[in-house]
C-alpha cells in the first residue's frame, strides 16, 4: 500500500485525529480562506507539508486517517455526502469509486503543476482519462529480513511460509495484500477469482498463521526496529526507514514479482470545498512539496521534478526507489466481484481468528 509503501502525523491542532484512530476527525474553526477536510493514509503526509499549505493559502486543513482502502470506502459511504473534500484511494479503489459515481471530475486548468508527474503515471488503466485522480506516492509490498537474526536465505514470497519463521513476522493488516502475496507465491494472479484455485490459496494462506506475530499497516517498521519481529511483509518505504535505524535489516523484492500500489488524490462527490481541494492537490504536485514528502516518507515518487531535486541519495536507494525491473515484474491488484470478495473476506477472517 497501501498501501501503501501503509496513515499520518499532523500539526498539534490535529493530534486528536491520531488519538481517536483511523476515521477519527479533528475539528477546528476554518482559516481566513476557508477549510479543507482530508481523509488520508496513516503516516503518509508530513505535518510540515500541511502547515506549509495552511500558511501559504490561509486554508485550515482538518485531517482524518485510515489504514485500508476498504476502511476508507466504508467510512465515506457512512458519512453524509460532502464530509470529506479529498480522499487518497489506491489504484484499484479509484476504479471502484468511479464505477460507483463517488468522485468529482478534477479541473485540469487548476492543476498547473501536473507536468511534474512522469508520463508513465498519467492516464493509468484505473483512470484512463485522468479525470478523477492524480498520483501521489506508490511502492511495493516487499520483504524485510533482520540478517542478524535470520540465517536462512529469503528470496521470495513463498519463503515467508517456511515453518522455521514461526512467530517472527509482522505483516500488513490488509487482506488484498496478504492474500495477493499468497496467490503470487503460487503463480496465480493477485486478483484470482477461480473458486478451485481460491481453495488452494486458502489452504496455503492458513499455514502462514503460525508465522505471523503482528498485523500492522500503520507502522510495521516499529516492530522491526524494536526487535519484536525479525521479518516483515510490508511497504518498501517502511523497510527503508527501518534500514536507516538498523543496517542489519535488508529488503528483499520477491522473485515471483511483487505486489505494486499507487495511491492518488481524488475529490469525493459533493465535496463542500472543491476549489480548496484543487489548490491542495496542485500544491502537492509542486516539486519542492513532493521532495519534502519523500524525504520523510520515502515511497516510490511519480513526480519527476521532485526526484531530480532529491538526487542520488533517493534515486540510487533501492528501498526508497524500487528498481525498474521490480516494477515491470510486479502486479497491481484489480477489483473483484462481490461474490469473490466474500470468499476473500472469509479467508481473511479464518486467518486472523
């Protein structure tokens, strides 16, 4: 992710959003030029960036956070239309939101910084006209190994199921990522829908239970850094940050091909502060702003202008900037029909009980 490479620390006035957990909301009076209600992933947008936008525009930003696309979708649906002005869906979720007529079209004339985005990231398959989303950050669900503790060679998703790694792992609390990884380890699509194959996937998935010590999508690096877990299946940026704290932690991109994600800015239907939302998205596209984001949260950055500013410390770091072959061999997950989603949900429930 998730989501990725998954939510956020903001200015002191927004601390209550973190205290109340995902979906919690901070409330305060609007700024001199109004306000903006954003709903984003945890630990994903720097407080300095939010403060910078507020200072530059006079717009007060109220932040709520989530830990999975499905949590975000459920919350948006449960709130009155217009509760949020900006949301941060991943690739497949953008497509789902478009199909349910839940997004406003973006005003391209206000996106004066869109030219900073690399051509490869424009008009993606999940939003082929580019009318409903703007890419923010992306990445890979990779493997982290503490080489001081793990002596076995780890090269693949399949290695995560080795009984030798019992009670040693932190994994994403994200059913599409974990089930998708299991499918990929078997040579299947990460969006498999064939019932016979899904029965095989379930059998293998449940063998992972003994190896999982902790589910955490918000800050899986914490368990690695503290030594509570010796391995992780998590976002590549989380591993990059853990590696800075402990050089014995290494990243492994799975040989089967990795789970890929790209998170986006979108405006939900009925947003009450549409123009402020457009200003915020354009601000996030600014090269200096995007550079500041990557310096704190080193995910795959589609902003070419920011990458140039970041220099070799970012571009040559394979944990922060996954190699081209990892991206080309990886897979984005796809939307599933309701019947298949029910099967995935049942598998996830059995794994976690």
